[in-house]
C-alpha cells in the first residue's frame, strides 16, 4: 500500500562496527537503497521513522518515499532489516526501489470477521488455516489486508483463496483451492460418527479373536490328556 510518507536519508561513505556505533549515538542507523537497475546507495536513516512503518497496519507492504540528500527521491519498500537480539533495537535496513508501473508479489494478511453459524449452532470449531495470501499486483493496488466474512460458515464449510475479494490489478498467486478458514467438528465431543464407531470397534474384535485362537491349543491339549 502506497503511503504519503517521506523519510530523509543521508549518504554514507564509511562502514564497519565503529561507524555503526557512531551512527546510533546520533540516533541514526546504516541502510542500503537498491533496485530498478540502479546502483546501490549506502545511506543512514532514522530508526524511529522506519519502525513506525514496520509497525503500521500495512507493515512491510508499505510503499513510501526515501529522499537521499543530493542524490534522488524514490519510492521504496523495506525488504530486510536487522534487530539487536537483546535490546531489540533496529540496527540495519534494506530498502528496495519500486517501479510503480511494474507488478509486485506481496503477502497480504487475512482477517476473519464475525462468528461462524457452525460454531454457535452446531458446536464446531473455527480454524484459520492461512493467515496471509500471496498476490501479484501493481504497487498502488496493494491492500493493507483482506477482510473476510465468516458468519455464514456451517460445519464442514470452508473459505478458499479463490473467495477473497481481488480487485484492480490483483491476481492470486496461491492455489485457488487453498483453504483460508473452515469450521470443523470439535475433537473429543460427545457425538461419534458411524465411521469413528467402526474404527473403535475393530481393535476389540481383533483382540477377542486372538484370545479365542490362543485358547484353542490349550483346549486341544486337555482333550489329549
């Protein structure tokens, strides 16, 4: 999703751990801007501004502008980043230049809305099988999320990837029959199907058969005596 956000970036020529520490003192972090056939540019950016984007509703699918002083202003997406494993501070970020006229592949979150009737009326369980779906579309058509109404789902019903509301230039990348959400029977419930009953009975029949077979030689031995 394209947002009207611009992050200021400063070119950097030095690298290494010492430089990274110096930047953190200045509340900056190292970053790289690359893509669209142009040379990669090493820059510094504000970790606070980048974190706002990463934690926004559109997250990594956010397309924003990076303004590199004295060089260029271009739309980008965050494609990789590194956090401190202890302090969880943002340490480094990679930004990909975006051609607004070329299609992208992105993963979009799926959010179910409502309570399925199969849960309320039939005692089923609602399961979210796929929490995100991959699509291909133009940058301006990237949705923040897919909201899906699940209230009509009954026991055994499912919503599939092909049921998602694709608009504009969106095309599905996942298999159309991939299950996104479904209502299944509660495990360990009081109700037992005929098939379950048959499966339960089979081992008992086998056990009885074995006992009778084992008892037969003993009976024959008594007769011989």
